[in-house]
């Protein structure tokens, strides 16, 4: 089994049956991480490069562990410790890395479209680990996989995404994926953080979280990217937390079995109050566990088996 | 004295409302006479004869908006290559913007450009001087001296003048000298670090948007200042429906404002951008609705002329992440072929297109160009309207290749260009 594509750049371009294939594969790879000896030989002799131009803990580690549990050789490059500091362009870095014959490059970059540049330039596989405010496909895959595990379905679920939709690649990827699988998606946040015409992706928009949480099956809380708020999109963290943060008190309006998700890292006390992060609704750590399984599935579906030409 | 005759072409000269089959006789670089074409009649000894049968002969095009990059960025374009590109596109007169390195904010730079153009250039080059020293938006340049040195207009193109009071003074002062102020209308505070048109496409691609109001707010401001000062204002590269509406309204009220639009804003939309940096320019490509409004404005005269905003960049500036790429596309060599699409689509007649490319821009800047009337400089473009060709950037005379029209098949091509009666471009 293999995906009929070289790269994973967006959820937008994936078909529903490809999503299903990834999820079923992730379900079987999840078991590997439960074993005593957490390693399979599937990708022995394959080389994966993690090329990260932005800081990352979860995503980079999950990609690395996923590759290693499948016996691939995984190399990590972070922009601060490389020739990027010496002024090399993305294109040149990519071509030089390819000259060392990797099978896959995983890239995170602050510019939207960076992974497209690489994919067009290189013959090896490229996986987008987040490009600017564009997409973060593997995050959406692990989010939806987690939802699917809990509910046994995605179709018909009401999913609320709260926070800085404007700058969020996680939101964009999740909207595409959830819509393809038949969920109803609502985005919520301060008007300054809702990008124009987002509803054309098939979601609805609200500014009022208290109404929106009432019938939600899943609430995905987004990180307020303190490092990105150059412009004043809201008056203060205090006011943000008051209007759009999720506290146990606010959650009383929600369904009892509502699922609370967050791509991490969480700003405790801003998006989520501590009791919600650590409470029974939260599947934040399951998301992290599933992040490894989903990335193992992707490596397998892109690099596994014999290459067909 | 050199004698040249262009025989049997279909002359289209909007400046004298002329359209028909004529022979054009050129002596000493000027149009000596125009006579109804007489096939086979001898022209006499010593005449260099060009057969233009089946071709259109029109006044050479005039581009009010090019960037020649010399001095300072000669790896992108030089005055030599830029004017070669102009000749290949049928342009015989071009205005070059002041944002070189150093900027054209002094007599010395203006004279340098003029001298270079005379020595190495193939078409006529008129420098546009800076409005403010160093294009910094702080102090006015010595405009009287700039004019004396050869500047025909002033502009801080690429850098909008955000200081409203200074813009008022610039209009007043330039107006007194008879210089037109060309305004690059953009509210940089509203724009922030936007990189493409704000709308669904920017949202989908995760790129920071530039709302149409970035342009229209400044057009509104500059129209108000134009009215306050009574000076001549020309709005560069209008890209939005709201911009068009504001200019239309101002013209109705008799405000002394004119405007241009570029071929790319007339043909392309933000849906074509993807992450292709050859589609990144300032102002950005807008929506279908804006394109429609611009085309309408060309027809009703709200937009006075077409200008290329020829902005060469090398792969160093363009083969990078979209948000880091420099703004701008080359346009001199593709403008006519691309605009012929509007003729084929029935938006414009060929005569209207010639008027927008030559007669009108020449008139706006008071240039001796854009006409084939007897006594005029023999700046002439010969066009094959039936010729199909494909845009291949590697064949450009320009040093740069950053065109969004790569691979387009166009119908209608410049086959020969004359400046002062001499051939400066001939299709191979």
C-alpha cells in the first residue's frame, strides 16, 4: 500500500480515500509504540531529514521518533545551527541536502509555500511540517485521527475551532480535513483574528464562544502565538482569556463528553485554564501519542515497500 | 539626409484620427509626408524602402512607467538592455523611475541617465525625478534643477509619500514648475507586511493580504490634494475597482488627475498567484471584479493610458520564499502582445489600444511622441496583428526573466521599431 503521490504538502489536495488510508495505517502503527521493543524494520536503509526553520518540540520529535521506530536514519537540522545563518537560500540548502540522497525531507518554515518550493525542486519526498500560516497537514491528520478514535466517526460531528484563525496553519488544515470527512466546522475568535472569506472553506464563523460551545462535540483550542502578535489584534491576554479562553466554568455550557484539543504548546491560563488542560475532557496528550502513529503511517505510505516507477 | 519610406502599411494614428493604407516618407528622422499607398509606383533614387503590406504601422509606444535599474542594480537591467527590451516591445519613448541606487534625486544622476541613454540606449529615455531626497519622504528634491537636467515628472514610486502635508507641498511646488507628480498610491500602515491581494485566495494560501483600500484610501487623499493645489497629478498602476470609481468621480468634477493601468492588472487575477513569485508585484493582482472595472475604465477614459511598470528582478530576488521575494514583473517585451488579448476579446479596438499606448501617454507628459503627423519625429512601430508567438523569457532582451506571462501564446507582435527613422528593432 502506498500513496500515489510524492509529497504531503496540504490537506487541501488530499482525497477522502487517501485520508482514510492514512488513518487505517496509523491505527496499525500505533501498536508498535505500545510494544516493549518499539521498532520495526520497515524503513531500514531509508534516510529522512528534518529541516526545521522554526522552533518545534512536539512536531520535530514526533517525526524523529516515527522515523526511528521504523528503522530509518533520521537527521535533524535546525536553521539556527546551519548554513542558513551564513545566508544560504532555501533552494540552495534543499539542493545540497538532496545531493546526499535522502528519501524524504520534512520541512517546517515560517513562509507559506516553502514546502511547495522544495517539492517542486527535489525528487525526494517532501512532507510539510507547517509552512507559515498556510497548512500543517500532519497536525490535522493527528487531530482528526484522535477524533475518529474517540467517536468512531467524523461524519456529522460538530467541531469548534477557537482562537487565532488568521495566523493558524492548524486551523486551515483541520477545516479542509474535517469538511472532507463530513464534519460541521465553526471557527470562533476575535474578529481581528478571523481571516477574510474563511467561510468559503465551508465553515461557519462566530465571535461568541459561549453560544458556540453549546452543541460542539469537539473543541480545538488554538495557541495564541505571542511571538507573532506584532500588530495589536486584541487589547490584552487578560481580555482574550476572558472572552475566548476555556475555563471549567465556561465548559458547563458544553456537552458532558465534549473533547478538548490543543496542538500545543499551551499558554496555561490564556487559551485554556489549568483545570481544563488536565481535566477529563482533554485529549491533548493523546494527540501527542497519535502524532507519532500518524507520522509513521505517512512515512510508510510515502517511502515504504518497493518504489513503483 | 537619410530617406526612408514605409510602404503600403495600414496606418493607425489616433493623434490625427487616421486609419488606412498609406506610404510614410521619412527624411532626416522626421515624418516628411504621408500619401495614400500606391502600389508599384516608384519612389525615386536614394530611398530606403520597407514593405509594410499586410502590417499595421503606428506611432511608437510610450511607456510612462519603467524601472531601468541603472545606476546601482545593473545585474537586473541596464539602460542599454532596458531600452533594447523597450524597442523589442515597440516602445520608442520611456520614462524611467527614480528608485535606482543612488536614487535619481539630483541633477548628477539625471544627467548620468540621460548621457547613458544617449550613448548606449536605443530608444528615448526621459528620467522621472524623485519627489523627496533619497526617496525618504522627508525633504523635497531640487525639482527646478531636476527639470533643467531633463526630468519630465517627479515620483517617489515604490515609496508612497505618507506625510500628507509634504505631499501637498510637493504638488504645489512641482505644479509651479509644470512638473506632473506621479503618485504610487499605497497606505503603508494599512498594508503592514501584506504580500498579495486580501481575499479568499490569501486566506487559502496563508499569505498576508493587502486590502484594496490600501490603494483607494491614498487615491482619495491624493485627489483631495490635487483639488486643493490645482496641480497635475497622475496616478500610477491603478489596480482596484474603488480606485477607478474615485478617479472617475474626480474627473467628472474636473479635477486635474490622470491615471494608468498595467497589462498585468488588466489580464491577471489573484487566483493565478499560487506561490509563484513571478506573480508578485505591487500593487498585487486583484480580483475578476477589479479587472472588469479596469477594462471598463480604459474604455470610458477614466484610465488614460497603459503603462508597463517594467520592474526587472533577477533569480536572486525571485527564487526565494513568496513572502521574501521582491515585488515586480518585467513588461516591455510582452505588453503589446498581451494587450492584443483585449482586442481579440472585443474589449478594445486596435486603434484604441494604439491610442492608450502612444498618443495618450505622450500627451499626458507633454512629450514630442505618439504621433505620425508631418514634422513629428519618425518614431514608428510596425505590427503584425496575425502573428502568433509564445512568450519565452529566455529570448528577452531584458536581463531579467520575471514575467507572469511565460508560456502564453499571443496573437499580434511588433516586427519592426523605428526611432527617428532608424531601425532599432527587427524581428529575427
